[in-house]
C-alpha cells in the first residue's frame, strides 16, 4: 500500500473522483435524502467545471507538496516524525492531523477571514446539494486549500504516500457527505460517531447563519464536537444556498461564479429572530 501511494499516478487520482461521482450518484437515485427538484445534468455541469479547475490547480502545484513532504521527512520535522511510532499509529495519527489541519481548520478559517470567505462562498452558493457539490471550489479556493495542505504536511511530518492516501480518503468522504443520500437513522447514528455523514454535513449548507457556521468537518466528525461547532437539527427544515447570494443568474452561471470573490463583500444578513431548526 505504501509503495502504491508513493507513486500513485495522476490518472488513478482522477479515477477515484470519477468513480466516486458515479457510485454516489447511483446511490442518490436509489435512496435520496431529499427529493430535490432540479435539473441534475445542468447542475452537474457547473460543479464538474469547478471539479476540473480543482484538479488542474492541484496538478500544477503538486511539485510543491512533494518538495515539502520530502523536506520534512529528510529533516525529521513534524509530529509523527518526532516519535518512534509503530506503522499503524504513524498512519492513524497522520490521518487525524492532516484532517484536523488541512480540512477542519482550513474550512473554519475560510469562514472567518473575509477575503477567504469571498472565495469559499462559491461552494456555498449551490442550492442543490449532492455529490457534485463536493468539489465546487473556486480555483482561488483550491489554491488556498492547497496552502493549508502544505501547512498540514509540515506540521504533521507526513511522507508523500500518507498525503496521497489521505487525499484519496478525503475526496471520497467529501463526495459521500455532500451526497443526497438518506442513510437509515440507525446507520447514520453509528457512522456519525466517527465520520461526517450526509445528514451531518448538509446542515453546513443551510442558507443562513449560524447553521452554516457549524459542522465544518470532512473526514472525522469528532473535531466539531471537540471544538463545539457541532449541530444536529431537523434536516427536513434545511434550505440550501447562501442568503447573500440567492439569485439564480449568479449561482447558476460559471462566469458569474468565477467573479464572486472579486465583487464587493456582502456581509452576512443579521436576522431579528433567531431561527430554530
Ligand atoms: Zn463552508
């Protein structure tokens, strides 16, 4: 496994995304969480465009990740390099740290730093959340997230095989937790103790604060519990999208979406009455 992820070809990494999209789309058709009333083809087209730009950004910058990883391993820098750990612990601790820094923290920061939010807002403008939403990231956000992956690699001390393994799991989990899949309640209850399920992550896509500022996790669900950003609501009451960006002319146009981060900042709407979901 280490050998495989050390030299995983770009084609295989792209295949993971494609297979995930196909498999979760099929499950969405068979067991939807909501019967969303939208044109799946047109919706997918926009999100697949942003998936391709995400792949392109990661492909162009990949050498930086490889250099960082080689450097921290050679210098024995980073948490998992510091201790003499057995392989299983090295692997688990590495995945935990990469998810905490590269996904949970990155996501939290994107919600709290205005210029980063301007980019991340594009992800939230989707008014129909399904598997294709997972990689609906403005190319600028893909660069920001790449920066966090570099930071996570340096702090963790992760070798390249571990980063590739992490990214493969991360892509599939993101597709899973964005999918419009209605898991049986008992299964969701078991899974959500460790992993972010669709039920958990969809709350994050509610159109209003404070719900959109909860459930930031990607792979592991317990970061949200540990850092008090976890919410559980009645998912039937969720409305997807972003209250500041609800016009379809903007949210369903690739050109307009590309411009979103460069338009004047739209502050979050403050409501008189707190909403109870
Ligand atoms: Zn978000």
